[in-house]
């Protein structure tokens, strides 16, 4: 399944140019120091319109921000590049920086480590091998240490691996491979499961190598903790056993499996595991083709799964994007004891039934200035205007509010009528007992509806 980078493009470099790979349509944008491709006659290279990759017009870098700690080159003043000055031999391999992944794209950045590269070819790995995304012309003259960017906006794969080839007429040199995973909340939950006490990190085993094999076990059972293929009367053909199980884990790119990468899981003697409705037991099926709907979670997204899944370790969680849930060990009346996590959770408590409206309103004076407040009410339904409803004394005692010691104010609204209630700090400076003076109002509660069968509404008046 996994194809290596070695030998895919090295033989394609010749004096006449680069013979590109046949590839599907790929999307992305690039930044370089030239505004137009080098001419094939002047550089001995194929232009970005060669067969194998779409023409992607480069755009200049407009920043001097460093790349991998190496300064960017300044913008090129002329759109027409000058002829490069060659030194003997192929260019040195470029330095590939750490990838920057987001939900929508991956930013690939690199810097030149030679003075004779004429272009750089951006490759991405998928299940068909190395796919050429773009050819970026190199800046002319002294180039060592200059930086370049390419933004890959293709989101067909969750895990993406890249390599940069520095090219001239004498040959090419490859950078190391860098891989990452886009943190896409539409594919898997962006949560720290190591802080989750729900028992989702219950799995261990599997292989950390792409196309590798290993057991699939749970830490929630006794000796029969291995999940194997089995001919079952009800539900999916899986069963728990004391025997060692064997599962293949297959990703779409890269030599290792990464946390958050979409993978396919195949049980030895059975098939590829996928979400699917069953009449009995857990909704799982075995199919003959890989289904990339499983995600190994529990570590840093994009980090290699380094097999922390040995018995007694922290373990990992298995998320299925089709079920939109975690697969867990769980009792079934029929079939293998597997379940989806949401179906194992206790039902949410039923909220208490409340009746709309207020049969009584109680206010406590917790205003820290320790002054009395005057309560006013306006019946918006009867349009009575503001009515003085009396004074409520302060309940501020020893630096805190004691509602039980406060001289509470109680009001019973008329059924069906809508009220506004305010408290007025009438003894404050520049204030009077007037509910229309906004600077003197300390609380306002509006839209209170009277209902003799409604609730008791409490208004603690504080700062």
C-alpha cells in the first residue's frame, strides 16, 4: 500500500527538462521570488505548464520574515528572471520546514541550500505514489538560504506528506519527508482525551506502521480481551477471545500512522471494518475494500502513533466518522460486546417542569453601599405608570450580604399583567426618589408576567 519516495522522479531529470508524473487534479497556491516561470530554452527545464501538473502562477514573497530561522529573499523587482549562473553538479537538497496544518490547508515551506538550483518541485504522497503539485522557479544569482512557500488547499486526505526536490540540468536532490494531519473538527473531535475520565482510551495494540499488523485489544476485559474475526449467528462477525488477534492498519500517506489520520482497519480472516446498520448488536460490518473512516485519538494530532498501547499503558480511542462516535466495549444482548459510546451513556436528567410567569417577586438589598433602596413597579399592561412600592433596607453585614437579615421586599403581580421593576438609590449624591433618573437606578427587571401558578422570582440587588 505505502509507496516510498525513492526513485520516483530522479530518473526523470534530463538536460531537456523534467518528465512529470501523471496525477489527478490538485489544488494549491505558491509563493516564490519570481513572477514568471523560467523559459525551457534558457534553463533546460520544463515550465510549469508541462504535462503532469497544472500551471500555477507563482507570486512573489512580500515579507522578510524568516523561514525555519533562515531569512526570506527580498521581492524581485523585475517580472523577467535573468539567466541563472550554474556551478557544476546537481543542487543540494533543500531544507524542508515543519508543516503548518489547519482545517482548510497545509502550508509547505522550505529554503534553498545551494547556489545552482533552477527550480523546486513540490511533491505530495498518496496511495498512488509521489504526486507533483507544482514547480516553483528558483531565484537567480546567489540563492542559498532563500525561502519559499506553497499552500496546499486540497483536503481529500486528512494526513498529508510532502517532499521538495531541488532541480537543475545536472540532476536533482530531495529534501526529507515531512508529514502532518489537518485538525478538522468535521472529521474527528478536537478534544484532549487524556483529560477525559470517560474511559474512551480503552484500546491498545495495532501497529504504528502504515500497512503494519498487530493485535486489537481492550483494557476493559479480562483474559478474553482480543477482538478477532468469528462466524457469529447475530450481528457483525467479531468475537472476544483469549487468542492473539491480528489487525492491519492502513493509512493513505506516509510510512507511519499518525494521531488524527483517517485509516482503514482489517481483521485477519475477516474484512475491513466499517460502520453499517445491523438488525442485532452493534452497527458494524466487514467489507472487502478499505474504508477510511477510523481515527486513532488520544495523542497529539499529527504525531506518530508510537505504540503507547501496550498493556497497562494509557491506550487510545477509536473514532468513527460515519457513526460520529467512539467505538467502545459494551454489553449487547445479541452479538459481540461492542457499542457506540453515546449509547452507553446514562440518559440526561429530565429538567424540572416549570410554569411560566411569577406568582411572587422577592427583592433583597445586597447593594454594597449599605443604603436603603426604593422599589418602583410599572404595570405595562394596565399602563398605570411608575408606582412607588416601598423601601427595602440594606442587608450588607460584616462585608457581605445576608439575605436572611435583609428587609426583603415582596410583590404579587396581577395575573396576566407585564411589569417592569426598578430599585432607586434615592439617598446617593445627585439622586432623588425618581425611577426615571438612570444614574440612580441600581437594578431593572423587565418582562415579569403575573401568574398565580407561576414561580417565585428572586431579585438580589447588588453591584
